C-alpha cells in the first residue's frame, strides 16, 4: 500500500490546474459531478435545443422553464405533456419538442441539469490529456499554476495535438 508523500498536494494542485486548462481551452466541462447546473438558451423556432454539456444521468433530471422575456417567472415545460420534450442522442444533449411544438423564437429557456463526471469516468482522451500535462509540469518542477491563469502556458506538440482532438470531442 502506498502512503502519501510531501508531493501529493503538489500533484493535486497540478491536476486541478490541468483540468482548468483543459476546460478553458476546449470549452467543455470535465470536472466532478455538479448538480443543478443552470444554463440559458434562446429559442429560434426549431424543434431542437442542445445542452452545452452532456447530463450525467442521460437527461432524466432535466428541468426546462420557458420565459417569454428575460427575468419573467416562466413556465416549466412538462416532458410528459403532448407538447413537452424528449431527450435524445447518445450523449443526452439533444432536447426535442413533441407534438409539432417548437422552442419559440426569442423566448428564453432555462435548462437545469446535472453535469460532470464521477472520478475515473471522464472521457479517456480528457484523462489522458490531464495526465500528460501534469507529468509535463511535474518533470519541469513547474509551480502550481493558479486556476484561471493556466491558459497562458505554451504546450509541447504531443500535448497540444491531444487538446485539438478534445475541442472536437462529442461530449
């Protein structure tokens, strides 16, 4: 059994910074499960909306509230209603209106759902990127970059190439 070392805190700090770097540069969330994540989207008269991130539960806990104007109290759209919605797609990001209904143009939709990953369940390419970046920083004795400021670091090609694949990752 391995015990903790004086470098464990340093490695955890590097890992947090590497995840922040990945999220900032890829535009995706790869952190721990976050319950009640809230995002707002504007309807464009289409039948489909797409969540920015995949829901952790396949969208079963998704709550959609329609607001005619920004800041009004809004009305919860009930999935089971004839004009409700269904969650589709392999990642659960696609929300499709039922019964010929659409996401009304100009209306604001508040989407509340759980996102993120249990430890060890994040996409393999994201885990690989974070591991390689932590090793790269560790081998060079890089001080732990402050979260929010790590985006200024230049990366070697073998790591930046992996980042390019994550920007296109269907999460």
